[in-house]
C-alpha cells in the first residue's frame, strides 16, 4: 500500500511539473518533456489527455507543445476555471438539486478540482520564478558566479548548464544580463527558461567585461545603431 501511494504521488508531481514546463510563451517538444520528467513519450501524451480533461488546452506550435492562453478572455476563465464568486454561485446552484444525485456530486468535484488546480499551478509557477529571481538577486549582490541549470535555448532547441556572472535584471525582471564564463561574452538569459539556479562559492572574475547593453526607445539593446524612418 505504501509503495502504491508513493507511485501515485510521483504521478501527481509529474503532472504538476508538466504544467509548469508548458507554462509561458516557449513550448517544448515531447521528447524533451519526457527527458525532463524522466518518463517516456507515450506517458507524456497520456498526461496531455488528462490535462485536457481538466480544462487545460495543450497546443502544438512548430513541433513544440504549450498551454494556450485564450485571447480576449478574462484571466479567471482560463483553462475552464472560475473566480471564487463564480465557483460559489455554481456550487450553491448545483447543491440545490437535492442530496441523492450522483451527477451533482461529480460536477461539484470537477468544479472544485478545476478551480483549485488552475489557481495552484499558476501560483506554483509564479512562486518558482520568484524564487529564481531572489537567488539571482542575492548572487548579484554578493558578486558570485552562478550555474543556470537546464537552461533552454530557443535557437538550438537544447538545454544545457551555463556558468555565468549575473550583472543585472532587465527592467521587467523577465531576463538577466550576465557574462557567460565559457564565451567571456555578455548575454541575455530569460528567467522562465532556467530550470534551476545554483550559487557557487566563486566570486566574479571578469568584472571588466560586465558591460550592460544600451536600450533604445524602441526596445532594441546593444550599441549598434539603426536608422528609423517614421511615416506620419
């Protein structure tokens, strides 16, 4: 019984981790999801069906999968979940149908599961990003090198560990400006693509190269100049 409970717990944790991996604008291929969750591709497709049954919408773009954010809808309606007020109203309406009603009990369970799951996974995703920001911020303050574990590169569609010297956050805290130790070059790393942050005991070694890019009025970074023609 204890072993069965442990296996079931691992499945639940995998589903929550899958939801986190599918969050954000960058999708991931099935084989990579299987690697990160230490399972096989057939299991990932089964999890997709489970998520869809719970009200999530898994979409495929350029051979990568992610969760769809419905355009033009209120955030409380995402993935078939409801606001607390809507959930309470629906619950009271369904409960008024009588006690001996199996359909009523089934709907109530799904209603509670969808609302709590959406809220829980969203908060879990935000909390994880916040934790990464806190750790990177501490490394910047202490002038320490850090490892960006399992950093996902969009251009090469691969993940790798990067040893960097973090210098500063972007204005919206969605990315960091850091010197990559291997290339000795300043680069921009998206926080949502970082798997884990590991602060080392090594202090910065290349402070002289910590040059932040200039940002133009149009959001371009770097020192290269562009000519812009405005048609009024």
